[in-house]
C-alpha cells in the first residue's frame, strides 16, 4: 500500500480522474500524511514500535524519544533485568523517600498520568542505562511511492480520511454533507478495529471467566 494507491482510489471517489485535475498529487499526498497523523491520535496501537530508549542519569523523570506520541510499555534494561510497572501514587504514599534514593539500575517504572511522553524510574538510573520499551511512534511524512507502514486492511480508512479532507474544501457548495459522511466512516472504521479485539486477543474470547466448554 502506497500513497499512490490511495490517491488513485480517492480520485475515483471525488470524480477527479480526468485532466485537468482539481487536486494535484501534492495536495492529496499532503492530506494522506495529515490523516495518518490523525490515526496516531485515534489508534496509537497501530503505530507501536519496540526499541532502545535512552535515559537521563540521576533523574527520576524520563522523556521518550522525540518521535513518540505516547508510552505503551517499558520491558527491561537492555542486556539486564526486567522492569515492572508500579503505581506512583501508591509508591509516594508507602515510601515517600523513593525520589531521593541513590541512583542505580532501575527495576520499576511509573507512568506520568498528565504527560503520556514522560515516565518515572525507580531507582533513578546511573549513567549509560538504556531501556527496551514500546511506544506509539509518529511517522515521518511519506513520499508518493513509499510503502505505508500500516496493515492493508486500513487502506479504506486512509481513503475515507483523505476524501474527507479533500471534500471539506468544497463542502459549502455542491458536496454539502459529503465530507462529514467520509469523516464518520473514517472514525467508525478505526473504532471497529478496537471493538473486535475481545474476540481475538484474549484466551477467554467468546466466554465468561471460568466457563468450561
């Protein structure tokens, strides 16, 4: 799936196949890249990446890489121990002195509930600690021939979203209501993917806990 594939389908849906085109390829490519970034907000799980995360020594507060949208999970110290998630509020209440403990190799992390791109480590890391974690990555803009790093099943969603942006320009004229139609289909298709997860992503799919079959 490439932006060129999406553009071809979008042109068919907005009746912009014959020359001269109302929208240039550059315009439509810009809309595609906008829609992909909107998808990061609506479905960050689709943009999950696992990799190395550097840390700042002697600080309990850590920041994800600059291309991150939000934290998903911290797994381990690279070539070292696992890191377990704990609740910061509980730790604050049960052991307030944790923030001033000496630096070491972290074994706990806590989410920053007000900032999805920051997190806390305990103990605060010594120098040269690298973690392995997972976060939603904001993709760079695609060129027209690039392969879009999304499952093929989301091709219709990309098309719907791009049509929504294109039709929004003319929505006050002959296409009144059409932009909203495609916007609704775009949002609903992304939400449907989440609704289907209980059917496939749990061992207890299709049955209640403890049910014997």
